[in-house]
C-alpha cells in the first residue's frame, strides 16, 4: 500500500517532491499525494491522517507525540519571512495595529506565531483567519486593516497597491541572528521509518536540483496561476541548503522559535528538537 503524503501545491513543495511522488527515487516506497494548504495539514496531522505531512513549525508542540520531525524537505531560510501588509492610507499609521482587524492565513502557522511574538506589546483588536488568496484583496478593498501574508505574496503585493508594515523575517533574523523555520516535514510513527523517509526526500531534492526541467510541468500545473518568473523566484528562495539538511543552525532556529513561543504562553513547552 502506498504511503500517504500531504504537501501544499506551492512551487517549493512540488519541486522538492516531484521525483518522490512520481516514483523516480530508487528504493523509495510509492506515495499517494494529497495537496492541502498548511493550515489544513496542521489540523489533519493531529488525527494522524497522513504518513508524511508538511506542517508549520508552530504546530509541532501538538504533533510530536505521533510524528517524528524529518531533518529535510521543509522550508527554512533567510529573507523569506512573512509580511504584514496594509494600504498606504494611514489607517495603521506607523505600523501601530492597536484597534485594527488583521487577516491571517491560519492560527497555528509559523507566520501567525511570529506575528504574535512581534505584536505582543501592542496586539490588534481582532484577528480573522482567512483563506490565503483572499487576504491581499481584502486588505486592498478595506475589509481588513492589515494582512499577514506568506510565500509568493512577497513578490506580488505591490500589484494590490499595498505596502509592507514589517518584514517579520527581517525582524526575526535581526533579533536572533537565525533563519526562519517555516514548514516542517513529519513522518508518522509506526507508518514509516524516519531515516528511510529522510533519505528518499534528500534524493528527491537532489534530483530536482540536478534536472529542474523534469519537474517543470508538474510545478507549473499546480502553481495556482503564478507566472513562471514568480515560480522561479519562489523556488529559488524557499528551496535551499536547509531543505537538504536542517543542520545545527536549522535546529537552533526551530528551538529558538518554539522556546520563545512557550515562554510567551502561546504554545506548550517541548524538549529541544536538537536533543
């Protein structure tokens, strides 16, 4: 029986997992792919719905009893942080969100966790969880005072006449000196050997880098109307050395994020991931 795999349709995930999904990785088990946004997989993983699954690092405290964190395949890096966007009409002058309504893409996402840490001293009046594709149009037409966005929105938000109030990646990196841990790959305990799964994923990443053209049609077919140049920039930013191996710096970044979240009472405390 094929292993169940859930990742997003975003270009970084389709690029990374193309070879594994299409049975091109030597020795790998067959997999059955489901596409789902990370706010969906964060919840689905709680019920053990998938054998391999992409989730937010922010969701790990609720998942590690049933899943092992894999040291590869996820999204972690520099210059790739979430943005807080607003219109340039002074509704949130100077970036002060006190009294504001802010649209976010999920309440257990790393983006929202970073936002909560950043805005802790002056939190907004209201948070609304909104499908990602509705956030920028909603801010542009005034339904929300500000919006928290991720991924390709870094490249496209000026089209909506929006301005960045803060780059939470720059804020995090400036405060910690560490990269941002965004998305993690988990393996369900008892369903798949984590060491084997990690090796399959590393091979899939290496094959994607060695022959980018092989995955091109698959990536573009699932890129949700992204232009090819935006797709290329997306992959170039989110698929990096940490995708192949978290390493000491990657684990330190995840431990720092979840340690701060636990200290702030946002997430349950867990033992260090690098232990």
